[in-house]
């Protein structure tokens, strides 16, 4: 008897995005593999030095085969490549039909400004403001039970407030980064500090940290200490930076869009995909083989859904970041303007904690740590993780949450 | 993992293992180049692998 085919969930899951690019990458990778076997022994620079020894070992093995065995190996490679391509598709199918839905955030809306909300996680702890990136949803700071920095801090005496940027509304469509800082973050910070009756800690993640730096430079009197998590600052040519290489392509692409159209999510997702075009094949094949009832499977679905549920980026912000940040390195050169004035980290007097994960491909550690030399009262922390794994991965508690919590509790600097 | 010299070439199971090793290598090579060059766009990926679409047979 045939089992009923699982239905696609009527949910926000639309990924992996852009679907066509993920399918194309997998197809390119696995369709070309059988032809690659015949080139194993080449020394023309095709094999990266990191895998050259394995390529040489396999070349020796291949050369030692007789014609019949070589044909058998060729057939096995063709079969294996096809199986990997199929497993990738099974993984995507399993993801799109997986029943897991992330529990709704247990927070109330404390303040709403335009398309943005200030979420209050409640309790009677020390109020704390958390600022996520504009690019992906806020809830990476509260992904799911056991994988939530906000819940971790709430359980330890804090009352987190998180900025939910939402979709850019009519007002935000014309926002530059400075407007996000002055017209959204400053009122949100004042609200949280008003509840506390004193300056409050602020945590900024990724681009949210860059905005938090400007916030601290403009409204530092309301901030007791500032934590920056994987926050890009220095976009200098000398640093490895995937985004810097991709930014000109996106900037060129934007010139072909209608004048006020926000930068589409899929354009940004194409960048994330291109950081490692073999990644989605690996992870969806792994998911295909996973126990779908396990926490690991739910975590995978939660992460993928988060990664694929971003909002489009307001056009002026996109232009400012792609050209002003990635091309001209305005933050790193202390030329970034917010509210008509340069954002100078030297104006920030509160203690600052800068976390730069060692394996971050999106915000290289050197870019995050580029702010340190400009700050009067800062210290660094280097979690052994990637850009997102640092926040929600299996080592997040020991690698980030606990050290951050300890720093938040520390007296003075 | 066994060394290639230990592989008995007539064994289907060994051929499958060797093929999987090659496919891992193929994938890891793309990953390594993506890291080295910061990123590989779809065009970069096709450029990297295109010789292998066109090349048939012959082990050089």
C-alpha cells in the first residue's frame, strides 16, 4: 500500500532560497564529478592545495587499476554522484514537508514605530536591549527552546527587549542606516532605559551591532555597556571579506531595479549561497538521512526557515552598505555619517565586549575586531564557531552565552 | 579508511568506497576554493568545473 504523499506546509517556509540557484549548484557539482575522475592526476592547479594530497593518493589508486576496474570505478562514481543529487532533492522535500513550526515568541509589543516593534520578554529582571541585523529575522536571538540567547539571559536575571525590524514600511523604504538609528533605535533605547530608570546594557548582533555602535555614539548616556556579536566594522581591502567581493555585483544589479525598489531577499540569499556553493548539498543530504523526529531535525528546520525568511532591504540602506561600507569602508575609515555627523568610536565611553567568531565566513574576525583599536574601553572574545553557530549551535552556551553573561555581570569595566 | 593499496580492485564494495572518497574530494575541492576566493558565484563554479564537463576519458 502506498503511503500518502506529505503535503507542503502552509507556512512561511519557502526555502532554500533562491531555490533555482541551490538546484543549479547541486546539478553542476554532481553532473561534473564523473568527468573529474579522468583528471585526477592533473597538476594544473585545479585541485586546491588543501585537498591535493588526497587527490594524489586517489590518482595513484586509479592508475593502479586495470581497464575493467577503471570502468567499474567510473560507473561507481556516476552512480554515487547521481545518488548524492537525489539525496539532496530528498532532503529539500523532507524540509519543505517537515511538520515542525517554531513556537511563537512569548513576548509582548512594548512599542511600535513604523514597521518595527520593540518586543518585551517580560519579567522583573535588569532591562536589556538586543538589536539584530536588518537582514534576517530577529528571532535568531530566540530561535527555539534551548537555543535562545534571550531565554538564557532572562533565566539569569535580565529582561530582554528585542528589536523586531519587520518588513520595511512606507517610512522605512526611504531610510538610510542613520534613520534606523535615530528614528527607531534611539526611541527604543529611551523606552528600555526609562523602564530601568538607568542606562541599560545593549547587545548588537551582526549588522545590528554596527547600528548599536552608532547608537552608543549618539545616545551613549542611556547605555551602561555594549556587546557586539560578529559585528562588521572594518571593510578594508586587505581583509578577507566575501561580502566585499559580492557587493559590486549587487550594486550593479540594483541599478537595473526600479528606483525605489528594496533589495530583494533572493539577491542577498544568492550571496550567502555563493560563500560555499557545496554547502546546501552537504546539509540537505545530511538532513535527508536524519531522524526527522529528533531535536537536531527540528533545529535544522528552524535554522533553514530563519535563514530564508528575511525581509527586503530598504533601498537607501542597501546602497549605503554596498557602496559606503563594502566598497568605501566608511565605518573603518571613521567616515560613516549618522544624523549628519561621523560615527566616531572614540565617543563611546561605556565598556564594550567584541565577540568575533573564529570560523565566521560572513563577517571575518578581523573585520569585527577592527573596532577594538578605536575604543577606549573594550575587550575581545573569540568563540570557536561560525557566524550563526556562535549564537545557536551546540557550543553556544559555553562559547558565547556564558562568557557574555559573566561580562554583563562584571562590575565597572 | 583503508589505503588504496589495500583495496582489492575486483570488490564492488571497495569500488563504491573509492568512488565515495572521490566524490568527497570533489566536493571538498569546491569548498576549499570557495574559502580561498571568498566566494564562488554560479559562474565561478561553472568556470571551475567546466573543463570536467568537456573532458572525457583519459587519465593524464
